[in-house]
C-alpha cells in the first residue's frame, strides 16, 4: 500500500497529492511518469510525476478527473492509500539527461496548458537548480484555473501567464503569447510543450513557423505502461512508437496529433465525451472524431 | 475397458462454455484418474521423462495415483515442478511427455497432463503444501519476474535454502499466467493464486510494482541491496504489428492488450478497466495466443474470425486449442492474409482487406512458404481487429545493466544448461532469452538457472 501524505484541491477541478513511494522517489527524474491503481478493481492510471522528495521518499501527482476512475480518486484524503504505485516509467526529459554544458547554451521556452503546468514544473525546477533559467508560458481558460503560479515564479526565468478570457495575465491562447514573444525579439533554441493534446498540436504548428524544435509529452491510453500491451502507440514521423517505453516525450513536429486524439477517445462513453468537451470548452477544436468540430 | 483408449474427461458443453469464462476442462474424478493411471506401462526406460523439460518422474507419480496415494504422487511431482496445476493445464504434452509415451505407438498415450492436473488439484483441495527448506543458507537471490520461469527458479532456490525475493513489474504475481492465459483455460484464483501461494510457502518473498531498470537496477540490487545472484525471467516484451495501413485505427489491438484488459484487469468481471469487446472480431495469427484472444472475444459476445496466412497443418497453436476454438464457433479463414485495415470517417475499424494465399516451397522454418494469389483480394466486415503476431524483446533490462549481452534479436544471451549470462552472478531464462515460447520451456530454463545459481554460489 502507498500512503497519501497530502491531498489538496488546487482549483475547481485539479487535485494534488503527495504519495509515499520510496522506490519511485529514489529514482525518478523530470519527464517520467508513474501508474497508480486505487484498489482491487481499479484501473491502472498513468500520471506524470510533478515533483519528488528523495529524503521523504514521496512523489507528487497532479490530476484532473476525466473519467470514472480519476473522478473516484478525488475522494482520497491524506492517510488513505493507493493499492499500487509503480514507476518511474518512461524516459526522463532530454533536457536533464543531455550534456549540461550544452543545455546551458540554449534558450529554452516551456509552454504549459492547464493541468500540464504540473509536469512542466519539475523540469523548470531542475533546470533552475542547475543554473539555467527558462522562460515559461502558462495558459488556462480563466484565472481560477491557473495552478502552481507561486511555485513556478520561484524557478522560472520569465513567467508569462495568459488566460483565454483575459481574466488574468495576458489575454488569449498560449500560441498567441509565443507569437508575441517572438515579435518582441525573443529567440528560443528549444520549446517544451505539455498540456491537452489539442494545445500541444497548435503549439507545434506555431513553433514550426519559427523553426523552434519542440518537445511534447504524450499521455495516451495505457494499460501496463511497461511495454507489453501497445495501447499507447503513436505515429511519430514514419515510425510507430510506444509512449511508455520510447517516450513519453517526442519531437512534436513529427507527432501525428490527429491520430493520437482519436485514439484517446477510444473508451470514452458519450457521457465522457461530453465531460471532455465541457472541460476543454473553447480550447476544444475537434479532432476527437465525435464533436464535429473538425468538419 | 479398451486399454488403447484414454479414460474420457468431462468438459463443459461447447455451446454453454462459449458464453462463460468458467474452465473448459473439468478434470478427472478420483476413480477416473486411478483408471487412467492403470494404463501406464511403468516402462523400465521411461521415454516420457526425457520428453519433460523439468524431468518429472512420471511413472513414479502415476504409480502412486494407481495406488490412490495422491499425497505421495504430489510429493514426487513437487520434487521437479513448482507449478503442477498450471503445467497439467497448459503444457503441450502431445509433443512432450505424451508424445514419447509407448502407449501412444499403437493407441492413445497415457493422459499424463490430465493426471498431473488431477494430483495438483487434489493437493490444493486437501491443503497439501510443499515443505520449506529446513536449513537456510543466508544468501540472498533476486528473481526478476513472477511468471513461470521466475516462480520455478525462485521455488527451486528456496527449497535449497536461499533467501529469495521476486520482483514483479505488475500489481499481481504470475506474469503471463495472469495477464495472458485466460480464465477458461487457467483459472486465476483456483489455480494460479494457489501455485503462487505454494511458492511463498517455501519462503519466497514477492515485491510487486517494481520495474527493474526503472524502479531499481540490477547493479543496485547487487551492490546496494545485498543480492549475491540475480535471475532474469522478465518475459517476452513488446507486441508486433504488421505495418499495414490502418493499424493505428481505433478498434485495432494487440492480443496482449486485449487479453491484459480481460485477464489481468478483469474487464469480463466488469472491473473498472474497459474493453472494446467488438461485435465482429478478426484475430490475425494462428498461435495459442491468437486462440486465447479469439475465444475471449467469443465469450464477450462477438462473431470471431481467425485470419491466418498458412493452412491448418501449419497452425502453431496446440491441436486441443484449435479443436476447442472450432467447437465453440470460432470461424477459421485460413490461407488468408491482411493487406489493409479499413477505417471509417471517425477513425474506427470498419473492415479488413485480405488476400488469398497458397503454399509454395518450404522456407527456413521448414514450413511451406505462403505466397499471395494475385488478384484475389477481398474485404471482410469487422469492427475490431486483434493482432496476434508475437512479440519482440523489451530493451529495459539490457539497456540499464552494465555488461549484460544481448543478441542481434535483442534477446538476453544465456547458457542453455545453467542460465549464465555475460555478467557475473546474473542468470537468465524463459522468453527474455528465447523469445516467445511456452510456459514449460520457461520453467525448464528457470530450473536450469536455479541449479546454475546454486553451483555458482557454492563455489563463491
């Protein structure tokens, strides 16, 4: 059993939990994920690791309920346990495994959307601790949905917050901020974009215009997460890749997002699709194959 | 009684079982087992034993069954096998022990597998457990993977007095016995869980949710956690796909995914993990895993077609599995190969385009090579396609362990007789070494490695 030592509701629909998982906490690096399973009958749910404390032997997860299983997870309180936690899975971010001196020469831009702010945080924090200050764009639908602002401010070079409705920070989508920053004369050697697939898709279309190599973190459907089932396969360029063992980070300019978004809908019931449309709201531009937004 | 023929065994009626996940074969009663045991000739030079990868003393245990001394029979089997209830159900006996049985020359071979199963089930019912070692050696051995290779290796080492810990990546012990082979062929609670308990009764510890190479490395196990030897029995790996158009459409699954959702995650019991059961399912492939996937889809309510590029004679699956699949209503489209998966506007499978094949000259495997018949393409309607084409090795352990050699196919290189790898103190066996094979071959490798580890640690 893996005990939850802290459980916090960050806003209307995003939850943070700190969980005791010694083997994961000892070995994980930014960019990797883990799988949690609530109880005997539960699903195996992959979640990106958002922070870790090697001494306290804990890891932090941040999630947004998107279906029955994650909805059920929101009821867990400090002191409760997950039956299973396994990880770290997948590969660490290239930024933390590449030669540090080379990375130091790069101007790095992070683009985070919604709950994707959480997995961006450990990467920015790791870079900050290694003397690299990266620029970070955080986007959300509205002011109340911005998470980890203070934490991010403490580790980012420049932090640009934007809301779709203009209720906080800049106004408009993250892609607009990228265009504005470039127009202001900012130059970037690499961009890391993590958020809803639709956001990553449009972020990649924008960075491609400016020839900024872009890394995305994919979160497709998984079952075992160890390279056994192939549920998480994606088309990356001409190749089929498994997000669990080959990823989760890939060259965003090569990922087939339309296919990935369709695959993500595979087990959604009508109700679940409605929930997703509600959650993604105006940022949902189709691609799910059901809402008609892409016709 | 006709001594040339086996004592018949009762099975669930094909029509009934096609709608449930209960076990197909119901097993012998005591009287039936004793009667079948009476057919054994008790050969002086028993060929059956040489056909068994773990060398069970077959005539000796059958003799005890004949005498109704079932506990003694269990003891004899346990000397060689840690998983008799599993092997009695899933071993390809017809090409191993039973294939060499002298009875089989003129009539039907003694039903060795069914007798083994009877003895194991009798022991479980009567709560007979294997005995732990009386003397401990105070040496720690790590076993990676709790499938047939790992459980066998761990069981044998524990019997010798080693302090054994199994590390399992999934949340439940059993490996392919749990995620791969379906309930109707190998019941999970009644059989697999009991066999795992028996291995634990020998003193083996099992730590689940540890993925070696990520949660901890082999080097750390040896340098920091005090393990003096390691056995790698991590199993087969990543599912293969064909590389044809449409393969990433919604509704296309690897057999591993389909079976894992159903078996490990228990979708059929309506646990939280969903499964796309399908109404018209095409399973591509002809091995035991393809049969398992097809018969699972059937039980979930689908019309099921097996598409296989060679003819019936070349089907790699066991004859019994093919026979059961046919009885239950699986339709076989042989000498047929997919060329494209047809996808609807919403990204879901709507059919599969296939081409007729004919058999040409024998290929490297000795089987006649299937050749496309030009112009014979046609379309088959389907909403689900399950690819059962085998696996390729998972690179996780080889890429994170210093000095561990892999071959061109990325399988771990290990000596056949003792499992020794290129790295000192590290042994390996099962699918991680051979590529996808059978439960009993993995057990044989686990057994050989246990002996190899014992010899290595005694010299050390």
